[in-house]
């Protein structure tokens, strides 16, 4: 995998690790027919369910398969509300890479190649032709919102809804990106999200929901990225989630490391 693809996959991974949680609640009375189910109404429920702890940390086991290689590794994830988002990738206990968002900037250290990368988000989007709708929302605040399981309507607003037997299906579009979100009708828990841009499709399945600090968190995520050139599968399992303890978040670039060339 070349450096450009490595960076893109890491960015997608940062976003899709964590969508799929919501505040735990009793069975909703709004499905009885008294409240009209509209995209705006269901989106407002998702908005009310947003969770923003001052601190967040977790471990994750990640399996990656792009058809040509299979990789399994572990990751530590930490964030401080509105200030910094940090994650790494480890293999056999050794840190292979580290990534950090701070303000509107991105920092990456590749310890295997002894290289680093740093740039602002807007410049990153222009250089590497990432989707505008994706890049525009890559702020610390929005990234943390997504990691807490908050809804994605700030990135792609949901404008239509289909009421199914046991589910709601929200859909929306922004620029050339189309998105759908399948919710469990009884408690508005996300089960599947799909994003399409041209020939690229990303499907995310949210599994193993457990109550954590009074909300439902999806501990297992299955992500599939499909395009004519490549199919990528990611399987992610969370553990050791902590939303109360302050974290010591460190990031440094060794002086002997060289800048990545894309």
C-alpha cells in the first residue's frame, strides 16, 4: 500500500470506527402513530442523543483485508473535548503509526519507515483529492462527535425517510456523496450506514450494542469499502472504554524522521 492510500484508509478508519451509538432509552412512544415520522423529526432525536464527554479513551482490535494482504493490529484512542483527537496502531506491542488531529491540522508519524506528515486539513484535501464533503467536516469537534456515536447529519443532512416494519431508513445527499442510515424503530439505534460517491461505496454494520454510561455503544463495527480498483474490509472490536478519566495525550516527531513523499 502506498503512502497516499495508507493515509486515506487511516482517515476513513478514524471516521468510521465509532459511528453507531446512541443514548439508551426506554421503548419509544413515538412509533405508535401519534407522532408523524419525518426525516427532520428523527434527525432531531439523533441530535438530542448526542454525547460529548470531556475525555474519551478506548482500545480497539482491528483486522484489515484488501484482497492482497491481511493485517491485524491493536489501537489506542484518546481525545479531549474540542481540543485534540489521537490514535495509534500497534503490532506485537510495537507502535507502528500514530495520528493526531489538533485544531484543523493533521499529524502522522510512521515509525516503521521513520517518516512523518503534518498539514492543515484544507491543504490536505486539495493535495490528495479527498471528497470535499468529508474534508470540510474534519475538525476536532466533528471527529469527536462521530467517535461518540453522534449522528452524521452535520456532514450529510438526512432529508428523506422510509418507515419500514421494524426500522427507519434515513437518506440524504451532499455534493456528490449519498448517504443512508438504518435505525432500529424501537430505540433509534443505528444498525447500518452507507456512503456512496461515484464508484466508491462504504457500508458500515454496527453490532454488539451494550449499555455504557447510560447510552448504547456498538462494540463491534464491520466496514466494507468497495470500488472498481479495490475492496477493503475492516473488522473492529472496542474494549476498555473510559469517558471519565483525564488522559495524558502526547505527540512528538523525532528529529531524525524524514517527511513523507506522496
